[in-house]
């Protein structure tokens, strides 16, 4: 980040620790940023609306006194703001990493008893299938949205180590990868690890346009087909 563009972020307290230290070192010798810091002091009344309880800005000092006051005021908020920005960035990356019309997903193993929240996330339009040859079984649920479909998968009977993907196939035969995950040696839904794997993903296809789902390994081996 250009130090000359950090003044606003410094006032807002959204720089992380390293950025804060670099900016403060830069500010010591930069008259331009020092002047801009004074000029931007008018934004503090706006920050008042966002402040946490007990953080007062009734008076606006200038110069060195202003810097001292700002350091005290933002020290507590800076880390919280940084954490929020990181979470937002991670969420945005998760949405975009798969590209195109496919949304990246979070894969997590349900606990033995599951949770009410997890149960609510699993769709009601469910399709089941099993493959005696591989021992793999699954439930795929679809929830139609304006942009496509939310896809939930509950997978059992798969052993690792493997990397697997869930692929949605449209009426025209084209496929979209809905989710990709790794399977440990003990697997999911096995005697060693009885808990199934639950994956939440999405496809840029409406539920009515999806004819089947396939669970495939990274090498292309078909483990299971789930017709819809």
C-alpha cells in the first residue's frame, strides 16, 4: 500500500499491526502525510457514530497531540477491524476461487449427533443413491435460487486418502464442479470413522436443469452417480 494513501486508513484504525508501524515510521519524515492528517481531522465526527462505548472524540487536537490521541483510540479497534476484514476477504475468496458460475464451498464433517444449524442448512429436495461396487452412498439436496442452486451433499462409505469432487450435470451434458474435498485414510461413514461428510456448495444451474450428480476422484474414477 502506498504510504501517502494510508492517512485515511490510519484515521479509521483499519491498518494491521505491520501497516500501522510502517505508516507511523513514514509519518515522522513526511510533511505531506502530516498535513493530510490534519486536513482529514474533520472525519472524526463521522467516526463518532462508529466508535465503541467509552471512546470519546468531543475535541479534536492537532499535531503531535492528535497523533497521541489517535494511537490510544484506535489501538483496541484496530485488531478487531483487521479480523473483520480478514473474514470478509476469506469469504469473498471462497465465493470467487472456483470462478464462473460455480461457488466455492466449505466442507466439514458433522459430529455424531449433528447440530440444529447444520440440519437446517441441508435442503429438503433430496436425492439418494448408493453404489454396491464402491460402497459409497450419498444424499444430495437441492435448493433453487435466482442465480442457480444451493447443493448439499452427505457422503458415506468413502475411504482415503483421496481427493474427490461433486459434479453437477446439466441436460445438455455439460458438468460443473460443485465442491472438492480431501478424504483422510479413515474416510467418512466407515467403521473407523462413522460420521458422514457433509459438504455445502452451489452450481450455476437451476435444480430443474440438473439431471445427475457424480462423485469422482481426482484421477477421474467414478465412485457414485446420484440421479435427480
